[in-house]
C-alpha cells in the first residue's frame, strides 16, 4: 500500500477536537512512514490497556482494530498491559477517583484481556509487554526528575480534574502520576506511534510527546480514536449503561445487537469497527446518504463485517441467517431460556424477574409501547395485572423467555 493510502487508512476514525492538531499528526505520520521506508524498517506502534475489568466490549476494541491495521501493513505492534499504571487508575475519563486495584486483581484481568485481544490482533505478530517491568524500578529521584517537566496548572486545568475541583471534590496527588507514568512508557519503548481514545489526548499528545522530547527521543505520533457510542447510538458504550456489545458472547448475539443500532450510528461503526479501507468506508457512507441501499441491508452488511472480525465467517453467516429467520420472517427462536412461574406475580414482576427489562421503569415503558407479548398477543399496559399464562414472553424484537408453570 502506498504512503498516502496508508496515511488515509491509519488516520481513519482519529479525532483530536482540533483541526490543526489533526493535520499536524497526519503530516508527522506521513513523514515518519517515509523515513521508515528509507531506513528499511517498520514503525513501532503501541497501545496501553489497563486491565481494570475482566471483560471487554466492542468499544474497547476500537484501538485494537487500529493496531491490527498497522499489523496488516507490516508494522511492529506492542500490546502493553498496564499492570503498574492500573495500581494508580487512569483518571482521564472519570469525574471521580478510580478504585485502586490489588496486584492480584490486575493480573487476573490482564489474562482475560490478552485472550480477548487476540480475536482482533495476530497473536504471533504481537509483542505483549507489562509496564511494571520498568515503572516499578523507577526511584523517587527518577520521579522528581520526570515530574519537573510538568506544571500543576497543566493537570488542574484538565476538564475532569477541574470539574472535581469546582465541585469541592478531592483531587488526589497520586492521580497526576498517571500521565507521567504513561509518558514514560512511550519513552522507554521508543515508540513511533501511540494509539488511544480521545480521552487520552492529554496523556499521549501533551505528556508523552513532551517527556520524550525532554529526554532526547523523537516524540511519538499520537492517534487518538473517536469514542464508540453504544447501541443507543448516542452515549459512550458502557456495561454499566447497558448499551454495550460484549465480545465474549457469540456471533448470533453480536449480530443481533448490531442490527439494533439506530441508522445514524452506522457511519461511525463502519469507521471504527470494520476492516474496511478509508475508500470502502467512504463508499458505504455514500450508499447510505444517497439511499442507493436500504438502511436494513446496509446494517446487515455492516453487522456481517463486524461479527466476522471476532468470529469465524461461518458463525457470522449463521448470525445473519438467524436474524433473517427470526425477525424478517417473524419466527420465534428455537433456543431460549425458561422461567418457572411460581405464586402470584404481576406482569411487571415477571418482566423484572426474567431480566427481559433492565428495571421496573423500563418494564412500564415497554408495556406502554405495546412491546410486550405472550405468544404473539400484546399484553395489557397495566403493569399490575396478574400474570397467569404460559408460553413465549417477548419484549421488543429480540428478547424472549419461555414461561412454564
């Protein structure tokens, strides 16, 4: 792939909140690629992952997809496990103090991270490193020297710290260490490129580049990726929000969740979650905007591609066939969980107990929308009517439970 096409592909989905900064990073990437080609070497690219939770969702894999693009172009990729930075906790996207994990929790989570990451990355072409290897060896004198490159104002004016400061909430001193530690990671590995989310802009572009320059290294190029919205198409994907798409699921479930996306979310999912080149993404967006393809068909094309990233193609196709059979042909799935009805229960009780709804208010809302059916018949809107039937209880288009007595 020629340099210009590499640049277009690798900067796809990158966001900086500033056009001039994006152009500067684009120019530097082009120059670094040209230089590397002349020197007969590949770029060294990394992204750090703090294993704060054991499971990953599709939003976590956006940066992994970017690393995979670098891999496919022949560049050297490092998957950095932040087993030392996790002990501090990254405050970048939080309005409150992160809980401090024990080394045992970090190690357990790190194991699951790498297992899930290799659904995207090529295992034998990925170098896995742990930053405790070098961060744990820094002395107090080293930390003083590193910290002397930064001012307190640089940290306290960050949006998340400023909000806590203005609200009278505590901002702990150790939280400022995080950006310094991450910057030292980049310096230690002498990376050409660091990938991260837009919430990492300060850590990567400000702290990382500044420290590398101060310590006599050529500053790395920051590629900060847009944040993937959840299945609602608006709010950042999050397990706590219930709008996430887990990757430790199966092809059918992932396919169905992608098909539940609003049409407006398709372009950003195409940019951040597919293997498509920048030209292919542009063509997909053109087909949507010109209405030369039906939104449903476009979404099916998108879902098949994304599921194929994580699962064998045969499983992705099975997910598509299941969707077509269940929703386009109106079939009830053959396999569904069972719930045993005991005692007197209201419709709302059953909806909550079967976990077909996320809360009682969600259950009331679904009843008002006439989205709750028993064997195809719409149930009454009154949430306190006694539930006395048996059969297939359905909420919306995708949630089913078989009720038995």
